[in-house]
C-alpha cells in the first residue's frame, strides 16, 4: 500500500545520464498509482533501469486537453499520479504546466520532486554570471517574431538562457549577433551524455565553429546580458 499522500507529483528525471535521479524520485515513481509521461518509450527505459513497474500512460501536447479531465477526476478521488517530462524537470517548456495548473485550480495538491534540469546545468557550466539570469525558453520559430523577441532582450542586463533546436542553432546565433551584438555566449549540447560539449566564446567564434562542424543533440544557449558586455568592452 502506498505511503504517499494523494496528489500530483512533478518528478524530475535525468536529462541524459540515467544515474542523475534522486532516491526520492525513484521511491515516488514506485509508489504512485500511475505515471504520466511525455515520451513513454524513454520513460520505460528509465523505469526498467530502476525496476519500477508502475503503470504508464502518455501525456503530451497533442493529447493533454483530452486526457486531463480523467486524470483530474482520478486525483480528486484520492489518486496519486506522477508526471514526468521527456527529460529533466516537468513543467518547464513542456505540457506538465497545463496539468499542474488545472490541478491547482481544482484545489488538488501539487508536489515537486526536484532534480535534473538542462537550463541550470548549462548555466553553471557556461562560465557566465549566475547571480541573476532570465530563462526565455524556446524563441518563436517564425523569423519576424523571433527577431522581435530578441529586440525585446536588447536592454536585458541579466544572463539569458534559451532552449533551441539543433536545426536552428546556426540561424539563432546569427540573429543574436545581428540584434544583440557579438557578446559572450556558451552553447551547451548533449549535457550529461557521452558527447557532452559546452562551447564558449564570442557569438561569431561559436558560429564559425558550428558552421564547420554542425550541431547535434539537445541544445541550451547561455548569453551575456547587456551590462556584462559593457564591462567587458571597457
């Protein structure tokens, strides 16, 4: 019989290395009644590794509206549900936020189970200021909207953290240089995995490097804020 209190558990899972998970997260995933996973195939690899046999159901952007009412009913009836993202901490740039918000609106307890997150891992490995930072998530895909978002960051003094698709890294770095200038940047990819890499330097230098090599894997871009650039340039 589960010793967990009823509620929705937002469980952080590894972003790559399967050992990057807390003992508490493993226990919770074993004791909840159901696990909602953004990617059931990746989830089952992790669950098998830790001998977790809790039932799993899919929960992602395209089915969240259809599946949420049933999950909320189960929670209202005293259920215990664990929610995991494709990788890392659920609720950050993924559909986990949708279910968590509706659970809270229904006065259902939401319990965070902390752990890995790509944005913090990239930030602390970037070599850029960490005392104040802004997380912008993914920039818009459309060029006009993406440029407008970057223009809105032109006066931002904090370190800026972005998620990006490997297919758009070169284009995004070019637009960052055009709009924000050739400031210091770190591009982190494949964090905690075998081919982990953090490339640091000016935007132009990193552009030249990846222009020759190409980019593969999950990517986080960490960018100096405006005041930092001013100090570096004297």
